[in-house]
C-alpha cells in the first residue's frame, strides 16, 4: 500500500522549533522527489520545500529560506522538515508530497502546525 504518514506537528510559541517527519511505504523511495507543502485557512496550498530524489537539488519558498531545512534518508525512506524561528504566519496544515518516477503524485494526510503565544 502506497502511503505517506506525517508526524511531528503541534503547537509551538513564536521563535520555537518543530521537526516534521514523513514516513513512506509502498514505493521505491529513491525514485521519488519529496516536498513539503502547507495550507493555511482560507489560502491555497503552497510549496514550502523540495528535495530531489538524490538529495542533490533543494529549493525553498522565499518565506522560509534560512529557517527551514528539508532532508531525506534514502535508507529509512523518510523525509524531514526542520523548522526554526517559527512565526505565527507559519501556522498551517503541512503535507508531505512525493513525485514518483512511475507512480506519479502521492500525498500524505497532513499534520497541523500552530504557532502562537
């Protein structure tokens, strides 16, 4: 069964940190580029960070550049998003996304991140 399962979301005060993790199964992880998206209430889903299948290509949304770090472990078939210096505007549901060579797009169910005092 093809599956992406996010974990690590929760509530944090402004300036705090969280680490999101995406556990994958059912497909060859090394054949998938991985991304994190987020969707805030009343807004469209937006790309936060992307990492290529080899890990050699990484890009970030301008709003998180320098604060978030995406990584992947091809042995464990996981993709993480380390989030530092969190701001209230980072509050959203965060989704793990895989773009697989043969299976196409795969989405996780999302995990809520809330940044507030």
